[in-house]
C-alpha cells in the first residue's frame, strides 16, 4: 500500500539513492528485485508508447535494507566465482564465514579447547 507521503522517483533518482547506475536500476526492475510502474499511452496514430519507469522511494529503501541484511548473513558470498557458484565454500581452510564440514569443525574445536 502506498503511503501518501512517499516520494516517486525516476530511474535517475533511484540510482542516486541506491548509489548505482541507471542501467543497474533498470536491470533490478527487469529481474523483479525492485518494484516499478510504467505508464502506457497511445499516440494520435494509435501506437502504444511506453513511458519512463516510476519507483517509490520506500521500495528503493526496502531493497537497500534487504541487500544489507543479505550481505550480513552471507558474509560476502553474493559475488559469484568464475564457475558461477557461490565462492564462500572452501575445502582448503577456514576463515570467518566459510562453510566447513562437521568433522573439521569438531577437530578444530577439540584443538581450541585442548589449548
């Protein structure tokens, strides 16, 4: 539901708010990550003209908050590796936020408790 005090934005305004390019805002809209509306009109010859995107400031802020929360949970795993898989899983060592096996976690915990 739209708040009457909510501010409508263009893709340029949304890009300034989200600190990204207008192209990125349009990509987010196309992928369904960001809600927007488009005005459709007919010209005098009856051809349909699609207008510019209009976004609500509250939708942009909600998207920014969700990205921030996801980054906290994923600990930087939103970047894809060359193979297209999440890059945070590692079998070669441990670091804060990486996924390891239960056996490896248990042995590391035993080492830490033994010291």
